[in-house]
C-alpha cells in the first residue's frame, strides 16, 4: 500500500469511496463516479475541513452526501480537463455549495462542445468561473494545490500539485497513459508532459489519476510499458 488507505463498505447505490491520508495536513477521499469509473477527489485541509472537489464527473447527489458526511466546506470545483466524464456534475455541485468552477484555460473550447458524442447523456454544465494556467495556486484551509499545465490528453489538461500529492487527470495512469485520439489530443505533447512535469516529481509524491489506482513516479518509471527513459 502506498499510503494509509481504507476502503469503506458500500450500501445500496452509494458511490465507492477510498480514503487516503495524504500527509502534511491534506486528506484525500476518492469517489468513483460515472459509467467511465472516473475518480472524483475530495481534497481537504485536515485541520479546517476546507476542501476542493476535483472532477465531479457524475453522481452529484452521491458526491454531495459524502461532502456532508465528512463535514467539509467546499471552496472550489476544479476540472483537470473538460471531458464529459470529468465535468458532468459541475452544475449540481456548484448549485448546492455556491462555489466557482476552475478550468485550464486551453480546455474552454472542449468544455463548451463536449466530445464523445455523449452530450445526450450529459447535461450542459454552467460555464467555468475562472480559467487557470501554469503556476496558479489554489489555497484552501492551510493547504494548497499548484497548477501544472500537462497538455496531451486534451490541450488544456492540468495537474494539481501539493507537497505530497499530484492529481493528474487522464495524463498518466498506473501502468498506462491517457488517450490522445480525441479532439485536440497530442501523443507527443502527452509524453513530454509526463516526462517533464510528473516523472520528475520525488517519489514521496503520490499520483492520483483520473481513473484507476494511485501510483508514484518511481512505480511508473519502473513498470509503465509506455514510458521509455532510454531515448
Ligand atoms: Zn479525459
């Protein structure tokens, strides 16, 4: 196990929940939502319970229930990118907690015109309130997340970095990498982002991807078949 982790038993239609102790006063709850099993993260300051919601892809009701059960005060909704399975419950969360939606500035076009041809299944979401870019610091309680631009999966894909954690959306997965065949995707850019922004992080930084299990830079350098450090 990479860090202190516990998975909570499920009841009925509840969303699957995994709780991580992210260290240095930052806690992480992962909720698995949408038909694509998107990881929606509640990231919060252990001391003040101020929090952000990263990628509320669907199941707004389930997410809201968890926010309440953990006693969190939501400050922002942040999307790692604008694909429908990462933004589908933005509206519901915004309406409930009256908080702004933050999105990487280069993904605005995708946000306004969702790909996948799945617009029928996903309601149009309220516009982002703030466009963010490399170096933006998002503070809540006594903790923060810094924006790293990690284009490739989409032009405006971002990762969010704290001292011991990085939330990388669909840029890098445990044992795999993000797809680049959707509008605005670029394999070359994706590989560059992974190498220059994620694999350079120290190994105590836990990688929280947009789908699937957590990992670390060291694990991916060692075991990810898509990563080649020889050339
Ligand atoms: Zn995506």
